[in-house]
């Protein structure tokens, strides 16, 4: 049969595959450990994928890989077809409890001329390993070794494990709304670089973006506007579930944020009893911050918040709920603390872990709440004192909405100009003296005052978000700008294939 002929032929052909160096591949984020063995595995029309038996999650990961191989190479790689004895050129994706690497997302990849073996403790580890494998498939096939194309994957062993448990990005869909399709595309790219979290900033002064069935005017009125007088929009709960489900297929957790007690103008226009700033509320399409607040002393306000958190929690499988808490400049300090304490309790009642911007640390929270550091060292110190975990998002380094330089078409620069190298050259492990044991991970927020469509989103997010993936995943010893910059340059074919309108920074020698 063809298959028998193929295995015999392959043995011969293996000798002729070009020499390779797995350690010099353009992998991002850089894996923990790579040992190169110099040969090649031939990915071709005879390759098949087998996943751990009776494990639906692993089979899905295998199908995901097959689908991505199809888009990159046009090969139809079968998953879990009936086993052919002595078949060569197989990719095995195995669940294995024996990995000494304890972490959830750890994986090992053994690539030999005969097979690729991907071992992991969990399906999330398998999924991360699959991203590595995708990155190892060359852009071009070799068409001279046989009468069919062969994509040579370098042989060797990769042992990998993330430094940080949380590696996220945030998308502000409130200042400008982005569609389900836009969010899915963003997820596709984040997943390729092993991100595991996407924080959605679902409400702000300029818009309310998530359907709440018990409070329909939030989206009817509050969802009608955007910055600059554009048309607004919102996710129905079905839309949101679709995003959550798509993210889950990519082993990415969605973190919903309802920002309060400030940044709440859109909610208060919809239901004026919520308003606590003493002024008449109107729809707002500007970009000022810090002028709105909920009334923190009304029971009805907490009943409203309870409904909102209950409805969103019910469709959020992830463990977190973000309650904002930033820039509440017109809320009295004592009212702010009273408010945040109460809202933290509501979040816990719905079995979620509360996250807030670093100001949350000024409330009476304990070590179970998480602070997202964006600039205040004082708040960060307070969080550490309380034993809280911290998510690192320093505006001067990690804000994707900061302009690259004075020529940038989009973005702000209140915190800094952040060129591609500045975004990469810092240590989240050591920043502002926050102890490593308190750091849950890193998140790169993309605020959307200055961007209103996916092209503009991509201009600000890429390539910087690619560097942040390495800051979250790779060890300090494995990070080096000169080395990274070459690997980054080689992301261009992938980004182009994905039609990502990244900013072609002149500091990178793009391929
Ligand atoms: C500050 S950072 C904000 C946002 C703005 C952003 C613009 C933070 C927690 N709040 O409301 O969109 O700056 O860079």
C-alpha cells in the first residue's frame, strides 16, 4: 500500500533532510530549556496526530493543531485515525503525570526524525506546547527532497514552563467598542504567544458594553455612545458567552471588569439614582477621567451592583471578577473604602476572586484580593503589606496605549513614550521592589481612547504585546534584547499571514 511504501521511503529520505538547530529557532516566548540534535522531522502528507486515548480535551488540542497546520501548509493531517502499524512521522500529544515540572502549563517536546512527542500534565500544557510546535513549522516547504512538499521541523528536546501563573492583556471595549470578531482575532494572536488571560474593560464613562438582563437601560442608553461621538455598541450575554467559549478553546481566561465607583457615567446616565457626584448626568463622549462616582451610601446602589455581578459571574467560568476602583477622584476617601469593601464582599458571594486597580489596596481588603499595579508604589507597598497578589501593569512600561514615539499615529503619552525595546527591557520580577512571591503575573492593558477599529488596535498592541509574552513566560536569564529582536523580526511572516497591521518599528530589522 501507499503507507508501507511511504515508511520505507521516509527512512531513506530522513538522511537527506537539511541539518537544523532547534536552539536557533525564532521561538517567542523563549522556552526554558532547548537541546538541539541537528536532524529533521518531516511534516508532510503522511503525518498524523494521535492524542491521549479517552481524553476529549487532548483530542481537541490535537484538532486545533491539525487546523493550524492546514492553514499554514495546506496539509490535511488526520487526528486519531485508526493506527497503522509501524507508521512513521507521527505527532503524539500525551497526558503524562510523571512530568517533574509541576506547573499546570508545563510541557516537554521531544522531536526525533521519526516522531514528535508532546508530553504535559494537563491539556493547557499541551496547548502551550502546540504553540511551540506551530512556531517550529517553517514558512516554506522543501519541494526537492521528494515528489511532495516537506516541512522540516528541527529535532531536539524542549522543556518548558512559564515563570508567571498569569500572563494577560486588557482590552478597553468601553471608550471604543470592538466586535466579537475583533476580540476573537486578538485572542488568536495572544494564544500563539502563550498568553492565558484577557481582561475586558466592559464599562466606563463613555459606554456600558455588556447586557444586564435585570437592568436593560445600561446597554440601551449607556451602550449608545463612544469617545468622539461614534456609535457605541455592546455585547449581548450570548456574545459574551461566545467570547468566553472561544477564549476557553485557546486556554485563555476572560476577566470581566465593571469599573466602579468612578468611571461610571454611562451607568448613571442609564439609571440616575446611581449617581453620586451631585451633578446632572449626560452621555459623555470625551476623554477626561475622574469626574463620575456612584452614590456609595444608598442600599439600592448595592442591590444594583449585586445584580450586575451575579449576572456576569453566572456566564464567567474563570475565577476572577475585576471591580476597577481606579481614579475615583470625586469619591470621598472614606466613601471609597466603604464602597470597595462592600463590593469585594459581593464578588466573593458569587465565588469570584476580586481584582482591582492598585487603589484597591487602600480599602480594608485582605490577602484574597488582587491588586493590579499601574503606577502607585505606595499602593503597591500597601498591597504587599496586606499579603495581596499583584498583577504587574506599570503604565511606563506595559501600557499598550502609550505612543511608541512622537510620530505615533495613535496613543497617548501621559505615562511615557514606549518604543519596542523599552517595552521589553525591564524586569517584572523586580519592578518597584515588589517581592516576587507577591507577583501573580503581568498584564498589558490597551486603553482605547485613541483607537476605534481593529487596525488601530493592532498598531498599538503589536509588536509590543509579543515582547510582554516573553516577560511573562521566560526566565530572566533567557531574555535578551539583541536576541529577542531577531526572533521578533521573524514574526513578520506570521503577522502578515494573520493580516495583523502591526507597527513596523524602525528599531527592528523586519523579515
Ligand atoms: C488611566 S490606568 C486610566 C484609564 C485611561 C488610561 C489611559 C487606569 C487604571 N486608568 O482610565 O484609559 O489611563 O492611558
